């Protein structure tokens, strides 16, 4: 995931701001980490550079 996406990404549940946590990154993008919504207290994983923003069931 490219860091520039943080300017447009919002929580799919409440449209709140997401906080980025980086576990691994290379020179171009974030490889693993997570996006956390403080309003909903939901964490969305980033795996193999792809953020999984599917709402929990």
C-alpha cells in the first residue's frame, strides 16, 4: 500500500479517520501493517501491500 493512500482512505463502517501502523515497508510501499479506526475500534490488516478494508461480519 502506498502511504499517499492515507489521504483518501477512511473507515468503511463509520467513515472515520484511520491510523496507520507499519510493521514492514520497502522503499516504495507498506508491505505489512494495519489501519485502525479509533471510533469503531476496528483494525484492518495490510498484507502483501494490500489493505483489507472489508467490514467485520
